[in-house]
């Protein structure tokens, strides 16, 4: 590789990945936010995205299992507590299940993971594995898509409230909460990556990790679009909305 | 394998492993508790055991990274918080460092891990890897040596107070705290193993996991005894006490 990027340029390239590749640009999300998805399509999104949500603590525990600095772990552990909740009936996974019930899905069916698109599993599992196996720097870098999440969540909250009956403070609590949590998390992650990427190779590896993560997010929406929007080929065994039965 | 063990018999066999194989029986610990170790030998023990202590959160995060039930994770996460502390300057690792300073070791030297016996690393790393790679049942079972720890810790606190100048409430805080923490942890772990080992093969795997863990603990003391007691062959690069220089 060539010379080390100045920190301003390195951060600019990190953020540019969001502009070019973040899943806010995906046609499935655009339809969602324009109110153009029907109930079954929204259900398919919530159902499949649940697999991502429930896998996040496994991902973060895998990352922590290789973080040798207690101070780092004391910071990162908050992500697990945010998702699992400090007690039953709390936390991000629970808030996602409330959204699932709000769009008319059965909680037990969602938790059973039985209606998932295989491509959802492949993409999410690839992310969990990436974080477990790659360098800690790459693992942390792969979380930096959170740089781009608050804008998406703000847009989403407004768009869902405007366009869908199911949307209210209770069903959208997951996204509202993330508006507070994501900036705190990403500040720590960004500082870590900026200071730990000390060679150009490491900077490039961090950039590649963010691109990898955008692929993980994008691929989930491709699969949803293909199965539930157009051409609408639902794979054997995956969730079938009422209007497609 | 033959038929399932009744739960009483299964628990009896789990506990019997402690009686036969727990490191409370090791000659190094017996000398420690009889006040027969000199300062350098105590330092070697504290220094090497630090590697075990600082690896425990990595082990527990690795276990959590494969625990799919949020309720399980909400329980297990307390072990990480116990060791890392809710904030800097707290927690079991910090309490161990206070013990290290109390026996006259430099905190930075201990944290550098540079004076460890290689056998300490091999044994502890084998434990971390076991927990990451084996079934969740075996991983949890390997923590059940905590069934035997409170008795050892009680004996140790009394014996150290009686025999060593460095021993006081502050330096022994690690062991005192574990008297409260270990019973809570082990109750959860024991219930998990008793209910999740549903076949004789699983029961035998759980018993083997506890035996494996006793090997991990025993091997650390063998290495200490060999290097610092008898014959006293310190491996190249390992900690050399002042009286051996």
C-alpha cells in the first residue's frame, strides 16, 4: 500500500462509504419509506430483520471475547445490555418483537426463525463470523455503519408514521431508542478505528470492513425485494404473506 | 452409553470430581495455606494466576457469543461485569491487581504478562478455547468448578491472614467478593447443566468438561511448583524472584 491517510481523509473515506453503499439507498427501503409496501411486505421485512436484531448480541459478545482491554469491554458491553435489556421484557430485541406484533405477526412465529429467507441467515451469519474471526480493528470497523443509521432512522420514523397505520410511539420505540444509542456507540467505535489503524494497510482493512458490512445490510434487502416485491419468488419454506396464499 | 443418570446421581458425580481433582488438593496450595511459601513463590503464584483472572471475561464473552437465549445472556453477563467492574478501578481483575501490589509486584509488570510461565498460557488458553468451541452445555459445565471454590476461598482467607504479612482486607478482597458471587453463578450454571443434559451422552460430556477444567487448574499449579518450589527450574524468560537472582 502507499502512505498513511491523514485522519481527516481517512474519516472522509469512511463516511463516503455510507453515501455510496448504505442500505438507506436500497429500493426496498425507498418503497418502505414512501408507504408503497403492503402489509405482507412490511411483515416480511420485520420478520427477516428480526434475525439481524437477535444476532447482534452474539456478534458483540464474539467481539468482546477477543477484546483484551477491560476498559474497552466496559464500553462495548453496553451494546449487549441495550439489545438484551437489563431485565426480561426490555431491550432492543424486545422492542423489535413489539414492532413485529404491531405489524400483525405472531411473536412466537418470529422467534422461531422458521419463516426466514435463507439469504437473511447467510448474510447475518457471515457478519457474526466476520466479527469473530477478523482482527479486532476490522470487527470494530464493521460496526461503523452506525455512522449512517441515525439519519435513516429519523427518516424512517417520520415516513412510517405518515404512511402506515401500525406506526406509533410503541411500535417505533426500537428506532427512537437507537437515535440515542447509536451516536454514543459510534463515537467510541470511530475513535477506536481512527486511533488503532496505524498503517495504510490497517486503514484499508477498516474501510473494507465497512464496505463488507454495507454488503451484509444490502444483501438482506435484495433478498426481500426479490422474494416479496419483484419478481416475488418466495423460496420454499419462507414466510408467505396472507395475500400470497 | 447406558441409561440416563437420575438427577441426584448426576449431581453426586459432578461434586465427586471436586473431591478427587479440585486444585484445593494440590501441594502448591497446601504449602500456600500452611504459610510455607516464601515471598517470591507467592509472587509467582499471584503473577501467573493473573493470567487466568484476566482471561475469564474473554472466556465468558466467548460463551455468550453462542448463547442464543437473551434470558441466559442477561444472567451470564454479570460474570463479565463482576470481573471487569462496572467502572474503571473496580471489579475482580482490579482486585487481583491490588493483591499483586500487596505481595510486592509492580502492576504494570503483571499486566504486561511478560513474566508468565508458558504452561500458564497453554492451560488458560486451552480453557478459553474449550468454552468457545465446545457445546454450550460443556462450556457451562466447565464453570462448575465454582461449586468447590467457596470452601477453598474460605480456607485461603483464614490461612493467608494467619501466615502472611501482606494479607489484609484490602489485598484479600478478591477472595471475599467471590464468596458472594460464586454461589450465585454456580446455582445458575448447575441448574442449566442439570436440565440441559438430557441424554447420558450429554451427562458424560458435562462430567468430562468439569474434569477438563480441573485439569486446567491443576496444570497451572504443577507448573508453579516445578518452576518455583521443586526442583525449581524457572523457564527462560519467566519471572525470577529477587531471592533467585
